[in-house]
C-alpha cells in the first residue's frame, strides 16, 4: 500500500514493497549463511517538485534505500518505478539512459570529484555522456550551470582542491543538474558542512527546486536540517518506514514513539527548566540488523512497549490526512507530541533561514542566493 499519494500526476519515483538484503556470510559452497535486511518492505512515492526527507539513525538503511530508488543497486524484493517505468529488472544500458532523470549527491563532495579534472570538465562530462547539448555549446552550458549554483563561469578552469567544502558541494550540484534530472537524491549532502554553509547550500537547493521544479529525496540523520527543506518526512528504523507524513504533521504531531524519541534528541536552546519532559527516551542499543527483533522492531527499546508488541505486525496505520505510522498502540500513548513540536530545533540555522528569507523578499530569491557565495 502506498500512503499519501496526491492522485493526478505520475510519481517521479515509486517504491512498491521494496526490499534489499545483503549476504554477509557464505558457506564454502557459496550458500548464504547470514544476511542483513537493510531495507524491508518499503512503499513510498516521490511526486514532481516535492522534497521527501528520509531520516533515521545511522545503519537504518537510508543510503541503501536511496540507492534502490535510483536503481543503482537491484532490489531483492519489490519494484521501483522511475517516471512510471518499471526499472526493477531493466537492462544496464536502458538504465543508463533512465538514470539521467535521477541524480545522486552525497556527503563528501571531494570524494565525488575527480581531483585531476577541472570543475568545467567535471560538469561537462554528463553533457557529453547524455548528449545534452552540442559540443560547441558545452562551454556556455557549463558557465550557465556554474552561475546557477552561485559560482563564477571563470572558475571552470580551476581544480577541486582550490575550492572550499561548500563550493565543492555546489560543483557537485552543478554536475547533477547538467543531466537535467527530474529528481536529485541528496544523501547526507550537507551533513559535513559548517552550519552557516549548510544553510546556504540548503537555500540553494530550495531556490533550484523553485526555478526548475526539481524533486528531492533528502536523506539525513539530522531532523533540524530536514525541518527546513522537507515537504514530507519518512522516518526509518531498522530497514522499515515507521512513520511518514507531511513535515508539519511529523513535527507537530509525531505519532510513533521512535519519531518522538528522535525529535526529543534534537539539541534545543531553551534552559533546562523549560525543556520538554524526558519522555519518549529510547533505552538500550540499536539491535543488530542481522537479527532484527520479532514483532515491532522497536519493542526492545521502546519506553511504552507491552508484551503484545513482540507479536504485532509493523503495518502502517494510515490516518485520513495520509499521516501513517507503524505503532499498533499509538492512540494510547501519553500526549506529549505537542510539547516536543514547540521546541526550537536549531537556533543558528533558524536565524540564518530568517535572514535568507528577508533577503529573498527584497530581490528575487535566485538573485539573492547568487550573491551569497563568499565562504570562509
Ligand atoms: N554492500 C553492503 N554489504 C553488506 N551490508 C551492507 C551493505 N550496504 C549496507 N549494508 C548494511 O545495511 C544496513 C543499512 O546500511 P545503510 O543503508 O548504509 O544505512 P544508513 O545510510 O541509514 O546509515 C547496515 O547494517 C549496513 O551495514
Ligand atoms: Mg548512509
């Protein structure tokens, strides 16, 4: 079942019961002896122009899901559709063509840039590969792409090491844009950056989304960042989606104890006397993904777990507004969501966003952002 689908249009990416397990141990005869279920029975869709965030602790399967959604790796269960086309079993060459539509950027821009190529060559590569513009127009297109991400055309002849971390991430974004994708999967794309640079890159992504109608899958372990960019949020735990809904619903009325615990863990600016009650704290360690707990996978750590939780399924309970969560007893949990939601998340990031919004109000958003390129 696919929760929250705004009917009319075809999703850019659709996952149906998607699963991926990795064999981590084989017998001498090559028989699988142990496997990690990195992603288990996930159904969701990415609509044109929207930002879907995927959040959860390290190791919960976010990157694997991101790779599955662009069919960089082949699922072991379920289906992936890109722009309505089932790409689950598509040939390598057909996938290469389809891949143009969905690009991936990840945390370490230095690792994704070839140090021996100028950034102009790096950005021109997809233009050639997908034959996007004729050879004699490539330099002009590279210049346009650099300007779109707030860099200067004359910087095309420079090498990656001559740029700061934030500028390198802009180069990576320009390269992703070169193939004119409909969606970009950002896997912890700003996580390694300093908070003020994070805010700049996030604003750049938002402004590109408005200009180009791009959709984003925004993978992050940081809910403070997600709050500023996501239209919808999917929360993952041990390979499963435990809650999905609009950003407003997830932050104002988190249903699942895991989501509530994640929200409680965000550092806040308020003095201790004004901070939220210490509810929804998880106990114990993350279980091994080699043998996830039976029933509700959170039951070993959930502060509200009951004996039945070992037996329940993790099907999503979908409310009328599409907000869905996998806690079988969510209606009976103590009401604390509203208190969590009132907390400021990341005060510095919030200040920076307010400043950007004020700037965007005076000029056009795009122009305002292009002036913000000076980085330390
Ligand atoms: N290629 C692989 N081979 C074996 N196990 C893997 C592989 N990729 C990921 N895993 C395992 O799958 C689980 C999910 O990993 P990942 O998707 O990277 O999580 P996240 O991005 O949320 O940190 C982890 O337990 C990880 O060790
Ligand atoms: Mg990851």
